[in-house]
């Protein structure tokens, strides 16, 4: 019997996830039914937002039941098909989960990988949900305008780095990133085109360091960190400033009682600040245009992306857990199969 492998939730996470929360299982390789096709995954991603489903309580997505495969994004090759639109050999990106194979129907988050001189793994990174989150978070939610002064947190991650580079490409007057290592700050300024970067771990006074870079205030805060960071930056926002809540990596492991509150609310009135979050799939209709543009930027070197690559599906839990120890430098992807 042909088999596949998958990572399942063995126990609910209590605080930061650890590898023991997950289990590696072998299952029968599923066969596609009429209208379906099977994808042999080559690369799978680990995403901080997945953490919100792993504690047994609902977040902005339903809690994942114990014993179920972990959600995630994959890119691979169709190896069996009963769907004429996706014949065997077609390269696709999809919401395939932490598995070596998945069954797809052509509906939902799935699409053909266009011919472009970029790595296959990019289609679950800068050309996947992280890149799309950056695009629509900056363009649509933050309502970016040419000349805006932009602050990006967790800026060396795949979402933050892309958001800052897009802002520069669209005419930002200044883009400053916050990251947690000198090497990450160096990448942001020397390769990703940020005007400046702040190491929050070594800054003596982080608030003062931010304020120094934005004497006229922050027009756009693109936040991937959480409430404590938003609370810190709110008094530094410019008139009619916009805050995009893209992620909350510092808050995902906290209970509602432990999550910091936002207390600096006066700027919402005095500076007419607007704050909005996003779930990127709300903009699915416009994905093709965004992906085509970003693929062109990536292929010509105008958009930079870092990847950390792991090998073997068994490496996925540790790759995921490291996200919450601040170890990642760019997009973490795991090779789980071979490209045909």
C-alpha cells in the first residue's frame, strides 16, 4: 500500500509550542476522486499564525482538534489527477498542510505556479501568503500613500521585509524596520533597501529610538508583533496615521488575561489614527495581479527574500517552534519531497 506522512497535533500547546506537542504519522496515500487531484508536496511552510489554532480555544480561526494534521501552505507537483484543469505534472501552490501529499479540488487557496525564473519555494513565501499579506496590508488596509513614513515591526520576517520593500518601491519617504539581531538589521538596510533598522534587543530606549527616526510622526505602522508594540507606537503616530495589524507573534502564546492591553488610546481622537487588521483571503479576487507584479520584482532582483530551509517532514515541528524563540531569519520552509 502506498503511504504518505503527516504531522498531527498530539497535545494542545501551553505557552510557546515545543516539538513534543506534535507527532509524525504514516497514513495511506489518498487517491483523487472525480474532479480532484493529488499534489506531491516539495516544500511546506511553517507560519506563526498557525499557533492561534493550537491551544484548544477558538481564535480568528477554529481550534484544531487533537490528532488532526497541522494547517500550512505547500507547493508541489500534481502526481495523480481526475481534474482536466490540473493534469499530472502541473506545479501548484495550495493549502496542503504539514503533509507529504494532499488532495485538492481546484477551489480555495490553490493555483498553478506560473513560469517564472524564481525558486519553487518562493510560491509559499514572498509569492505566497506572506507576500500577499504584505501587499494587501500595506496597499489596502494601511492605505499607503506616496511620501508616507513607514515603521515595520518584525521587519526581517517574510511579511515585514516584503511590506517595507513594497513601501519603498511605491515611494515612501522613509522606511524603518525593527528586528531582533544586528544581522537582521544589516540585511534590512544593505539588501532590502530600508532607510534604517533598530535592534530592539540592544536599544537602550526603544520608544526614543523610534521617535528619533520619525520627527514628524509615523504615517504607517505595519505591525507583526502585538499589543505592547502598538501601545508603544500609538503616541508617535502622525496626524491621520494608519496602523495595519498584520500579526501578533508576541501575543500568540498568551492567554487573554496575559495579553497586554492597549492603553494609549488618546491618539485615536487627537491624531485621527485608524487601526485595522486583515485576513489576507478577504482579498483573494485580487491575488493574481499582486502575484504577477511581485514575481516580476523578485525575478529582477528588486524584491529581496531570505529563506531558511529545513530537510524532511520530521523537521517541521522544530522549524515551527523556533519561530517563537526568535531564531528565524526570513521565511522558514521545509523540503518534504522532490521536484519532478
